[in-house]
C-alpha cells in the first residue's frame, strides 16, 4: 500500500486520497521499511474512517505522550488556564482572593503541599484543592490526575 | 532504497521546519504559546524515529 505525506504532516493512504502539490509519495517498498522493519509509522486506530497514518512514538516516550495529550485536553477545556502569568497567582495568594477561577485554579497543583505556607487557612486550602481535584477528574484522563502535567 | 529514505528524511525535516514556522508566526503569544509548546513537543516525539532511519543509511 502506498502512502502520501502532506506538507502539513498528514500521512494518508495514497489510494484513498487525491494528490496535492508538495506531497511526498511513499511507495510500497518504502512503506514496508517504515512499518514492518523500523516501525516508524503506524495506522490510525480508526483508519477505515479517517484514512490516516502517524509517525510512531517510541515505547519509552508513551508516558510523555500521555502527559502531552492530557495537557492538550486541559488547555482545550480551560483555554485561559495557562495564559495567566505567575504574577496573577501571586496576587491571589497575596490578597487571598476567594473566588479563584479556573484560570488560576489549575496552577495550584504545584503548591499542593504548601498551601498553608502560601497563607491560606487549612479550610481554604481544602476548598481550593477539592475544586482542583474536581477539575482534574476528567473523563478518560482520571488516571493521570496525580501526574505532573505542567509544561516545561 | 537509500535515496528514497534520504528524500523522505529531507522532506520530513523541511515539513517539520515549515510547521514550526507557521505555528511560531501565527500564534497569539499569550495563550496560544502553550498550545504551540504542546504541538512542538508532540512533533519532537513523532520525529523520534528519524534517527533510526538515518542509521539505516
């Protein structure tokens, strides 16, 4: 089966897609090398519907990929969560603003063990962290909720 | 076959750079910069097999 790679990175079955300017065609022989020999590419789980292939992920990087996917999910669900600068968080800590919105809430994950040192009472700390846990209990991602998902 | 792999690697390098360029120049620096970092990391992961292919040459 031959493939074609679009300039935007999409990899498609050649037989089920129309050529576009800038495509790189992968013939049967090279496809065999990439799939059976080096395992560099793999089909989408829903290839019959989407006709897509992907560059594979090294086994030792799968956990990191899960983190990345989790980050993407969080950013998509809470678009402004990562746009808040540390100064905003500091402002909340300094002024102990009670109504913490999602934009800043997520950032408290880094301060789980130090909430009281930041100046919050135990009750406030529990309320904030309970809310944070609620945010992180997301369908299909619950197993990652205790992971560090902060982006470098 | 060696030439085919070389061509593919060259294509992949160019495409990756172009994707990076587009991402880097179309984002809102404030909030989308995080999305860019996510894509950038995934791009890097998905290019992990390039070195294996290079070793075949």
